[in-house]
């Protein structure tokens, strides 16, 4: 099977488009599902600077804030330098489970797109197009 440059470009852009189409709506959904008490407790002055609070409140940077919260819940050791500890105490169980499902799905999706791009690049290198 011959892989052309157009085919590789199509696969690369399909991976990027699938990322945009799937990740942005799911992150926005999790942003609205984030409990208000959790957001008020941890998204305040001792943990984040005044600039960060203003920066992560607007569009499109609220997606980054949601990602920070998800990483905080799934990997609590990564955020301890900000002084945030015992994150699971103030979170409902359903929110923790939704974050874990989303994070595993995100890592699998990223890994799949990355492996697809690497595999197709290697295939194009091994089987160059014949002109």
C-alpha cells in the first residue's frame, strides 16, 4: 500500500480535528458540572494569584482551569506545591468518577493519535512514494 503525502496530511489533520471536536465540548461540559463549592474553595487567592484568577475566568481560558481541576483530582500530588491538599474531601464521588473516566479517555485518545502519527510517518519513511 502506498501512502502519499496527501494521505499523511489528511491523517494528521483528522487527528487534530478530532481533538478539537471531542475535547472542547467535553471539557466545557465538565466545567459546568464542576461543583460550585469546589470551585469557590480552591480557585481563590491563597492557591492562585489575582492575575491567574482573572485569566482563567474568561473564554477560552476557563478550559485550562477545568483541566487544572481535573489534574488536581486525578493526580493530587502534582498540585501540592500550591498548598492544595485533601482535594477528595470536598468533591462528590460522581465528580471524581467523571474526572477519572474523562482523564483515561483523554490519555487513550492522545496516545492513539500520537501512535497513529508515528506509525504513519514510519510507514511513509519505509515505503516512500514511487514517482
